[in-house]
């Protein structure tokens, strides 16, 4: 009976140490990230609404870097320039304290910055290579694995306290049982934390990572479909130049899903229409993750189409959306 109580107590010690270490390290860091994002959002919203501030991509990047240093977090863990601008759009539309005329003026002031930030993101994606998924998973879980094993060992040593004088009993089955049970409970707690955090942070997934993953996927699909294509040059205004059925087609990749920034579509269409003329292309296609319904007159009198990746496959294979 005493061994069972010691085993239970050792598990309790291990779990308590793990939770304490998690809150003091990972939990505290995540809280600093949330605070930095919230502080910068409030500052930008006040300056844009009250002072008629017109941000630029460069200034926004400097502000984000400054907040990262102030809160002692890594720059890549904060929202990107595009995400901050999208948050500001949402807050401005939600606010009941901004008049319709003022709201319209602010949106018109921010739209060029958002388009510029998205273009800068494309160039950043092409220049920087993120670690492979295997490396990202290893770096993410290594600290938790070390912490879990360490706290399980410390907790299991509780069983040895009353047996410290009996060296022949140092490696008893109870020690191994306590270690295994402690580690199992810690893994379950860790998985619960990860599930909760992934649900909370799904909407704020890095635009950098989302963009690079989807652009790579589109590139792979073009290769599998046998489409001759190449990445566009800097400042071209699109992502891929493809030749399909003798037609020259410009492809712009957008990692949009359910939240579509309709307000920037006209600017994007105008930019692609200009690129069609400059490059002698036949049309331009905006490829998104899922089918998106747009106002009927939004693409009227243009050679720009919007397709999901699945619709694009049908268009290439069967010549129809």
C-alpha cells in the first residue's frame, strides 16, 4: 500500500514540476507574444484613426521589430505586416465610433499599404527558405520532451527517499512504474495543451508559412499537370508565368480560405490587368485554396479569373472551371 502511495505522490510531483516549468517558460513566452501583438494593434489603431497616420511596409516592419525587442520575443512569432493590416481592417469595420465617411477614408488610405505588404511577402517567401516540417517539429517538441523526461525522473526519485539506505533497492519496479506513469500523464497533458492552442491560434497562423506552403503546392500541381511555367521576376506583379494551350497566362497565388479581403480585389485585378498588357499575356488567374464567391460585377470587363486549386486543375485538364 505504501508503494502505491509513493507512486501516486511521485506522479503528482512530476506533473506539478512539468506544469510549473511549462508556465514559467513556454506559457510566459506565449503571453509576451500575445501582449506584444495587442499593444501594437492598439497603437496602430489610435495613430491611424486619430492622427490620420499612413503606415508603410517599412515603417510597420520597424514597429514590429521594436515591439519584439520591448517584449523580449522573436520577430517571427509576432503577426506579420499583412496580418496586422487585416486586423486593423476588421477593427475599423467593427467600430461603431467611426463614421461611414471616416471609415471609407481610412480604408482607402490602408489599401495600397496592404497590397504593397502582400507583394513584399511574396518576395520574402522566395528569398527565405523555412526549415523542413521534420526540423520544425523537432525544434518544437524537443524542449517538451526534455522537460517531460527530466520531471518524470525527479518525481520517480521520490520513491527512493525512504529506501536511500538500502542501495540494493535503488532500481525497483516501483521506480520504473512511477517514471512510466508520470511520463504518460505528462504526454497527455502536453497533447491537451497543444490541441487547445492549435484551436485558438488557427486563424492567426503565420501568413509567411501559409503563403509559402500554398505557393509550393501550386508549383507542384503545375509540374504534375505538365504545364510549362516559371517563377516571375521581382516586381512583376504576379507569381508564375505559364504557357497552356498556346496561351500565356499569369498566375497569382493567394492563400485565402474563408476570410477573403474583398476590398483589395479591385486593386489586385487592376495590377494583374496592367501585367497582362505589359507581358503580352492572354489572361491572369488568381488561384485560392477554396472556391470563393465574388460579386458578379467585380471581374466584369477584365481578363482576370479567380479559381480554387481544384477548379484550376479542371480548367487545365478539361478546359473548363
